[in-house]
């Protein structure tokens, strides 16, 4: 997808504005306008997933996407958002009984997270028990095996993403999902973590303050795929600022097979060397929108939160969710831009309760509240941030940084595992 949004796409009402009730010219409208690329491409992410042009090929049909979305919104405790997607599902002419089945499964799947297990080692003390989930026997015939497997995987990523594994991906492959469709499913789960602030009561009060994907041809002939595993990997067992390697659980696209559309999704051509981005390039349109959102959130120098603290919000969310890889990357950036390496390491070593000083404590607390499922972010977090001198644009940057990494963590944790770099 090109950086310039088509006129037809730009004519579609902004989904976050609609769900939050942001009126043109309002205070929150003006705040969002100061991160215009993040705003534009968050909307483009929605369009790439739910209103692609031309229509989607393959088995992950639009109706099933809306069904998963309604389920996800319900799990996040976003009743109004769930109704929005349920209505959209009805508009797709869903199979009889699917909407009722989604509603019933949402009630069954409700939990609190994140929870899950770490690799055996010092982090095992932070293991947290929580319920596993599978679609009920009563609703499985209504939803079908494919969609039932998709809902189970969505629940895994919402509540216990660090329990993701090659076996979880193999369950999807066995149910008839292709590698490309699994990437799209993971990308669909992510935005619900990124946009969870949209229905928070705090933000509702704050607003009043002064190509679509074409299935990989190799998967279009019902070829049985297998998840990749790395039994000899030396998995890091503690959070670190050291640079880590990345091992995929699904096959990335070969660099030689990337098309113009794939490169448009990569945004930076150099990313073709990265197996992570070549895997996400299986769905190039959502990748391109997501990447441009990322760049505006973290690289836009115009006012708002200093870069070091944007990185801190990303590192705090990653530490809380248990993403060792993402935490390593953004902890390094936080150290680089703040020159507070020891404090950043304290966050990694002691966790999100570490005392980093009042301002950083407030940023970490807000990031953690946004990362809880359902979100516990509220007006008190905004007041704490304001008390530390953050203006509303800076607060929006905290929200964007943490929320975006709830998306990024679920991609990283669901599709791969980290690896210690080999000694030089």
C-alpha cells in the first residue's frame, strides 16, 4: 500500500474517531492531528484488514475477520466496539447462528491477563497461571473447525501471548489455515491491543479537556504446511539489553520472490534482508500501514514526549507482556536516548514495579495499565502523568507507544522465538 491513501479510502470515516466519538475540531481531534501519520495509517490498518481493495483471496473471508474482531473486542471488555463489529458481521451475511455463537464464546473466554510461563530459569518466579480456552462443543459445529481454531489462537494472544509456540501455530495449520492467513490473523489480533485506549473512560473524559492480500501461491493448492521449530536454540532466560537474534516459526518469503507490492509493504527496502519483515510481508498491505504508524509514533520529533520516554513506554509494555526480544530492542533505545542505562536495566531486572523516579514511574504505570487485559488505564493515570509535567500530546505519545507495543509483542511472541547472539 502506498504512503498516499486513496481518495476512496480517505472517505471512509475514521474508525477510532467513530468509536470514541471524537468530533472535528475537538481537543482530542487536535491532539490526534499532531500525529497525523499515526492517525492515517491506524485507519489504513483497519481498511487493510476489513475493507481491502480489491477483495481478499483465500479462506480468511471478511465475515470471519469480523467474527474474530467481535470476539476480540469482547475479550478486551470493549462492549461498544464489540457491538460495532457484530453489526458489521451481520452486514456480511454471516452464517446462521455465528453471531450468537461469538457472543456465547466471548462470555466463556473472558479472563484477566497477561498470564503465562517463561522459559525455565530466573523468570519462572513470574509465571502466572490462567485458563486455557477452546471453543465449546456446542458452538464448534456452528463456527466450524477453521474459525474455532482461529478464536482459540486469538484468545491465546490476548491473554497469554508468551505461551505461544510452534505447536499453537501447527494447530492452525492443521485446521486449514495457511502461513499467510496466520500472519493476517496475528495482525488482526494486534490492533485490538493497540487501540484498546479508544473505549477507555479516561479518554472519553479527556476528549473534553481544555491490495489486499493475495494468498501465497504456494499455499493455494491445499499443500500441508508445518510450523518451524528450533530444538537446539539457546533461548535467553532473562530480560537483557543485549542484541538478540530472531527465529521464525513460519517460513518467511524468500527475498528473491518479493514483488513491488511486498516492497511497498516493507516501506524500507533494506528490510527485505530481515526474516521478520519478510514473514510479515505475507500480508504487505497491513504491514505497510503498521510500519508507517510505528514511524510516526516513535520518530516524529514535533513536540510531545522525548524519544527516550517513548521507548520507555514500549520497553515497559514489553517487560509486562513478557516479550524478551521486544524489551531488549527498546530498552537499548531507552538507554541510548536517556543515558540512564542503570535505570533501564532495573526495569528489566526488577520488573514494572521498579522505582525509576516519579516521572518514569508514572510512564511505566500508565504503560502497564494499558497492557493489562482488559485495560485498567484510567483517569488517574492521566492525572499522574500531568502531575509530572506531561502535556496532552506527551500523554498521547505514552498511550501510543505502549499500545503499539501490545500489538508488536503479540506479533513477535506468536510467530517466533528469540536467540542469544553467538559470541564473536
